[in-house]
């Protein structure tokens, strides 16, 4: 919820600084400024609508009549598919003035003609399904349905929403396989499907699409993670609380992604944390807790210079917690509880004095309180596991990391003496 709000707010402020000088400013109940210029949106202006009836606009004529007629057809078809409205959200959804409908926001084009630019029905507690006629809203840029009771699937006609940039279906009862139609919405940058009942595998093409945020957490997705997950241009990926199995792909990170947050927590992942994780030098949150990961931590973690939250808890990791992890300059919270670490160095001890939250309980650390009973530490899970470790310079030089890790890059030859 917090990320969605800030993403939305920053987007609005950015657009405010870029409103065309000839944009028509229309007073009303809208909250957005000139979001997107796709479809028929030839220009900008302050949104209006959302339940506010604007009477001083000229009577639409020409192409806009068709746009508003299409919007009326779409919204009335959708209204008929909504079976419960306990908060009375749809009481205003009467008549042809769709810009006065609650939750429906309009903008105007360069000819001062209105069109529907956004729908925001968050927390409406509406029950029903989506209808194919919603594809008539070809100028819409934002479609938010967070925290309702919609069910069923996403209509295949959604690929006609050529201007759509934000799709938030979170907190509903949608089901079925991953909605492939979302991959064909050409201008989509924000996809939020969390807290639904989607199931099955997720497609590789998801991580080739130019999305900035991918939220799939709290569904029933399963299977192995696609090998190209590190290729995504997204800054945030949340796959938590699903049923993913297998390893984190060894290629994770090779594309020098700008990923800042990734959450794998509470799945069924096994194997090692790949050495390529160090390529995410701009990562701020890395959470792989509540899985079954094994082996030692890769030394490349020392290159995660922007990491603030590192959660490795509730796995089967072992070995010595290296000082290079505890000394990360931006670290604010380090959680390694419920593993099998057998020691840590001076820098980790100093974490307490650097105001770093450091939870190392229930490991196998000699002389420390709140550790596992000794019999549990006699047999370390995954002790025979051989995690791939590609040789890197000693001491580790993060700037040279990519060449040393990427099997497709030939290391440059040493300069002549």
C-alpha cells in the first residue's frame, strides 16, 4: 500500500511539472494531472469527475461523443456485472454524464473535449466480475480496484487498453492462471496482482516486459522461477507468499538490472544464493526468508553497497557470517535467525553499535545466547552441497565483478609490463 501511494504521488508531481502551457485547467474532484498521452488524449489538463458534476463544460460533439458513448456503454455493462455494492458506490452511475460517476475521472484533449482517463474504486467493497466492454476505455491510464471482492479472470480484451499504465487488481478474488493479457497492454508500467487466487506458473515474458513494478505476492503461483527473472527492468519485484520451488536462477543479476527491492520470502526455494546477487549494487531490500536455502553466503554480497534490509532468516544457511556482509555501509537491518551459522567476526559484533538491527538467534554460534540445541548443530543441512563459486579477484573488486561472473564475457588481458 505504501509503495503504491508513493509511486502514484511521485508520478502525479512529475506530471504537474510537465503540464503543457496550453492545457485546459478544469476545476473538479480529480486528483491526477495529464497522465499519459496515448490513444485520443491530445493534450492535458486537471482531471475532473469522481462524483463531481461539471456543468460549465461545452456539450461534447464530434469524436468525443463517440468516446463518451463508448465509456457509457462500457461502464453500464460493468455495472450490470456488479452484484453487491454495500457502500453505494454505484448510486451515481446513472445517465450519460460518465464524468460525474463516483470513481471515474476525466481529462480533456487539446480541443477541450472530455474523455475518461482513470478509474479508482479502491476500497469500494464491490462484488462482481470484469467485463469485456471495459476495453472500450482506450484512453484510460489508471485502473485501480484495490480491496474489493471482484472474482473471475481478466478479460482478453484488455490488450486494447493502449493507454493503460497502472493496473491494480490487488486484494480481490481473481483466479485462474497468470493473466497473459497483461503482457500485451503496450504501455503498462505498474502491475499489481497481489492478494488474489491466481495459480500456476509465471511466464518468462513477464520479465522482458518494460514494467517498473511487479507485485505477485500472496497468490498460489508455483513452479520454478523463470531463468530470466534478473533481466527485468523493474525496480520492485515481490513474489512472496506463493509456492515457488527450485533454485534462484544462477543467471540472476547478469543483466545489471536496476532492481531495488526483491522479495522471495515464504516460498519453497532450495539450493544456494547465487553469486550473481552481488551484481545488484543498487539493491535496497533483499528478502529470501522462510525458504530452504542452503550453503554459505556468497562473498559478492559485499558489492550490495545500497542494501538496507537483508533478511535471510528461516533457511538452512551455514558457515561463518562474513564481516563483508555486516560491514555493508547502508545496512539498517540484518536478520539471519533460524539458520545454522557457526560464527561471525568483529564487524558483525560492531553492528550493535552502528544501530543496525541484527537478529542472529537460533543458529549454532558458540558462546551466544538463544542458539539451537547442540544436537541440531551436529548435522548441518546441505553440508555436501557444492554452490557454484566462480573465482573472483582477491580482495574482491566490485567494479570487475561483472566480467568475472558472466560466463559470456572474456576477461580482459593484463596490461603489458
